[in-house]
C-alpha cells in the first residue's frame, strides 16, 4: 500500500534503542542506541481523529508514521522529522493486510 504513494515518502531520522537501561551500583545507566533513517509517509493527527484515540494520549501536533513492511521499530524509539522529535508510543502491525506498519508518534516539546 505504501509503495503506491512514493510522492508522499519523506526521510525520517530514527534513534533506535538497541538495549534497555539498567541500574549499576544504584545508578541508572541508559541503554545503547543506534541512529538510522527510513522513508515513511507522515500524516499529522487531526482534531477529528483525536476523538477516536484514547483520551489525553495524543493531541494536535502529534504524528502518524507509515512504514512499509512488518514492525522494525519499538515503543520509545525517537523519530525526527523536519527537526521535530516524536516518541513512538503505539504500533499497529498491518503487514498482513496492506504490508505496512503504523507508528503513532507523540511530539516531544522539550527539544533539548
């Protein structure tokens, strides 16, 4: 399905978690990450769509990312589009019916 819309594909920078953080001697150490990129169709969450989403979970300014194939990213990964960062919160695997995966990205307002 995604392949039918090549004009809407955009490059997305991704910071993918490769290991989980752990406590070492009572101090938290972050897990390791890997930077990559992917071509995705990106669509903003509209106010009309917010009515069908869990209350308070998303807001206008959040983004839907459509990626071809099975899920390869996980919740907590960071997608960057046009210098705006989004944290992946929900993943919908539609690889069996349309050959795409939908990643719901929550905008990170503290961009430091």
